[in-house]
């Protein structure tokens, strides 16, 4: 059984027991959370597709860890204008473990 969910504006294919790295969620380590909206649910040969979401279906997860992603550099330059700017960014991330898929 697996589901396609939408969380923080992105879509993920998840199954029970999977670990997933997504954008930062509020909550402490070990907290239970319900993830996003369920867009599709596949149970064996039975596929259910939402229009756009499935009512009554939900995916439950447990927060495993909070971390930060790799640093990226943003460099802007205007040639021949003596203009250049360098900025850095690290995205806040949360690792979650899928505990249950109900539909």
C-alpha cells in the first residue's frame, strides 16, 4: 500500500515505514503529525484517485529529526556595471517516518 501526498507544496510517494526528508515542520522529535493532503491511494490492485484530494484518507508520521540542508550560494552579477552580490542559504528540513496510511 502506498499513497501520493502533498506536503509544503510538493508531492511525495510514501509507503508505511518510509523515511522522508521534507521542509521544516513545527513540532518536537517524536511528535506525531498528519501529513498534508492525500491525492492518490493504492492498495494492492485497487487505486483511488482524488479530485483533487481524497476525503477521509490520511497519512500519519512521526518526526525523527530536524536538520539543515547543504549550503547553496546565490551569486548575482551585472557585467560591466561593477555590481556583484553573493548570498548563502541553508534550508531547514525535517525527517519524518511514515507510521500509518488510512483510507
